[in-house]
C-alpha cells in the first residue's frame, strides 16, 4: 500500500514537472508583455509581476501592419480550414459509407499524406509556386494550409462517421430521402462535434504555421502573415522585447479563446472519432 502511494506521488510530481516545463515559456511570454522595459532589462529577472504596464500592447497594436497581417493570417487559416472541411466531409462519407474500387488504396494514401513531414516539401512547394507564378500570393498559402489539414480531417471524420449507425440513414431513405438528403439532414448534424474538433486543430496548424509563409511570401510585405511579421518585429534601436511579447500574446489569444469556448465539444469529438478507425 505504501509502495503504491509513493509511486502515485512520484507520478504526480513528474506530471507537475512536465506541466510546468511546458507552460513556463507561455507564462514568461505573457509576464514579459506586462513588464515595464526597465524590469525586462534588469540583471536579476523577476518571476512575478512586480509592476504592470499595458504600454507594450499599445505599441504592438499600433505598429505598422499589425492588423493587416492579422487579417492575412485569419484569411488563410479560416479559408484553408473551411475548404478542408467541405472536401474532407465528402471524402470521409465516401470512405465510411460507400464500397468502391480503390477505397483501401485511397485510405492508405491519406494516412501516408498525414504522416509525411511537411518540412520535407518546402523546396518542391517553392519550385511549384515559382514556376506557376504563385509566389507572394495569399491564395498559395491558403491552398497549402488546405492540403496540410485535409488528411487529418478526413481520418478524424471517417472515424466519427463510423461511430454513427448506418441504420439512421437507412431509416431516412425509407422515409423518402435519397442518400445525399439523408446525409445532410440526419448525419451532418450529428457530425458537429467532429467538425468542431477537426476545424480547431486545423485552424491552430494554419494559424501558427511559419515555414511556408516565410518561404513563399518573399517580396510583398502586405501579403505576409502575423508569424512572419513577429519574427522580424524590431525598431530602430533593436528588438523591443516587451512589444514583441505583447504581439505574441495577442497572436495567441484567438486560438486560446476558441479552444476555451469549444473545449467540451472538441473533447467529445476527438473521443467519438477515435471509437472506430
């Protein structure tokens, strides 16, 4: 009994250590955003907010291009995720409910695409965008984010569809609906938790993406996204760490707020999507 208690205490301490190690960078970012410049540059760092200021947030918000780059990030992330949801919803339905030649090969290709590291495709994507005159354009990023989130969305929605009894659609068809109407009126409303969870994870991926945005948007400053802008946030006298951390905190807020609002449904969607694969 005592051995089990000691083991539980050790595991809890280990979990707390991992949690603190993971959360501390975010805490330090937010803390620095509220610190006065003199406290940030002090030789002895303070881990608690002794003095609080909002001037760094004002500097970040009023910096040149902040809201433009914020809108660019929102545009490419939301558009890419919506496109992925539409295509993945139809593809997942075809895989989960229909029998057709090449179905297993298609599923295998989707899993391979999901496991492929996207960093390995940076150079090929750049060459394709250059040869098709698609550099420095937001639609290029939108298509890339669409392709990045599509495999995960298909796999998750397929598992969620497999958890919905096919008898519900059959009952709708008996009542006079065709297959598409049964899906739209019966199955699609039941997919709401799965759609929310996949859209949230897809949005986080696209919202935080830096490598493709930095590589493909080279010359046009007005087409850059917020992560690229944050990487070069500086003033005449060097990097303003307080304003940089404030801008990063504001950049984090949309995802954090969306997750807090949808947390319950996202958890339900992920659990339901993992019932059957």
